């Protein structure tokens, strides 16, 4: 039976990659930060897209779940009952076929979401501290990713 590798796995990996990349910039040389700041719109857009995908995952999952459930019920779908002992169709189950399992929701998005926002925030702080943006621009970017500025972080 095929294991469901849902979009949440993809979304988490994408958020993790963006977070890791931005985290690297927080302690890079200033000239490297300046190079990445030249693409700030790209990085902010990537973060926003990733956050939106994480936030809307439950809606997409519910649609997929209901579509599979309805299909299985309407078509009376049966799949081979897998036997872990012989690695084949289970001969002990009724006709060797069962109703397929529906996908299970894996829900913990909180930590990866928080890590992504923090990575963007600390990249922005680094950009601020090396003089690539001012407080108003910083505030605008933070608003876009849904976070506030800690006044202590603005001390140079």
C-alpha cells in the first residue's frame, strides 16, 4: 500500500530550506549580506508563499480527504490487504481485499512556521545593522511576514 506523502511534507521542506538559507546570511560578511539584500523581494516573497502554503494546508488536505473518501464510497474501491509476514496479499482477510485507509493528517506546523519567520526577521535585522534598510523599510518587511520588531534589536 502506498504511503501518503502529503503536501505538508513538501511545505515543511521548502520552509526549512528558506529558513536555513536566510539563517546563513545573519552571520555572513556584510558584502555577502548586501548581495542577498539585492534580492530581498525574492526572499520575502518566498517566505510569504511558504507561510501561506503552511497556513492553507488544512483546507487543501480536507478537500483531498473528502474527494478520496467519496471516490472510495461511490466506486466501492478495495485494495489488497497487505500481509507483513509474507510480504504479499493477506490470505486470512476476507477475499484478501479491504477498503483503503484514508490519509492521516500530520499537523505540527507551528515550529517550522516560527523558525521561518525568525529566520527572515534576523536576516532583516542583519540588513538593518549593516545599513541596507531603515526602520520604516524594516517595519514594512516585518508586516509582510506577520511579525513585530523588538526595539532592542534596532540598537546598532
